[in-house]
């Protein structure tokens, strides 16, 4: 009897396990398969065009401040030539001479590259020792306005009208005419302008506008010039160019021995 009961219990256990396995298997078959979904990262596109700074004109830096000045301002001088018929060579030479190649106080602190005094000026001003103590000079926000004011200064004043009767490529006539009209008190002013134009071939900037070769530059100036650099003195220059301090002062209309870096001096006159 006991043996029969044991057999019945074993049968029930085996049957029950089989039923659970089939049910589990059936349940597994009926359950829908879930695929693994990989989410792609969201890309955020800009709503505006990226702001790019405009390209900056590269300035070539050399050991010669005059050459640097020419590279920086030649385009402006040529534009003024197109608009106002003033030789770019004259404008550049005046800028170099009046501003000490952009290193003088007026050009650094007031963007005044041509030494234009206040006169009827109502804009910003700066005071600087020149022919007299603490004279009033015009002050600009940018050097390009100094160039434009220089053009207007010559174009709108009657005393300069004869300049515009000259050929636009006659830089020697312009240099002498500026002195004759009273632009500068230095009697060597025309010689200094001509020397700069011929040494640095500034007449080529005129040729780019006129489209013709300048003829007058074939006759070289008899003046020799020197640009003042750090350490130069009248005494050292007199020894270098085999002349005297007094002769240098006479040639350049100097009342003292003081020199400014960037100034252009006449050192020899044949």
C-alpha cells in the first residue's frame, strides 16, 4: 500500500513539472519580441550664420619705418589721388616727412599725419610745440581722416590753386609749389620731398593711377638724405657724411641740436 502511494506521488510531481515547462515555453513563444532601439544623438544646427571677423590686412614689418609707412598708407594715398588729383607720391612723401614715418607725437596721439593746424577747425584738438609754443593742431579718430582732410585742405584753399594746374605726375613741381604756397616754413621742404620720392620710388604709385611712366624722375635730385634712427646725433651724422654740425643745421633749417626718430634730414647738397 505504501509502495503504491509513493508511486502516485512521484507521478504527480513529474506531471506537474512537465506542465509548468510547457506553459512557460508556450508563454515565451506567445510573448512578442522586443528589439533593442539605439537612440541616435540629436544634432543641433545653428540658427544663424557664424560670425567671422573680416580679414585683417597684413602689415609687413621691416627694419625701415619709411618702408612700413608706405606699405600701410599707399592705398589711401592712391584713393585720394583718384578723388582729388593730388599725386600719391606727394601725399606719401608729405606724410612720411610730417609724421616722422607715423612715429611723431601728432600722428601717434592725434592721427594727424600732415601737421595741419587748427585754423577754423571746430573738431578735437591737440597742442604741440612747432613754430611757436603749444600751437593748436587738428585731431582725428583715424589716420584716414587725416589723409582726407589733407586733400580738402589743398583743394579748397585758393593759395594752392596753382598746384592743380600742374601735370599730376609732376612731383617736383608739386613739391616746389607747396613751399611757394606757404605749406611749410622749411626752405629745404621741396628737396626733402623730392629726395623721398626718388629714393623710395614713390612716383610708381602715381604711374599705377595715370597708366603712364613718369618722365621727370629720370633726373635724379642732387640732395642726399638720411632718416634719423635711435642713437643718431648731429655730431655722429656730421662724421658719417663728412660734413659739420652747423652745415647740417643750415641745410635742415634747425634751430637746435635735437633730433626725432623718423625725421628725414638733408645731409649733403652738391
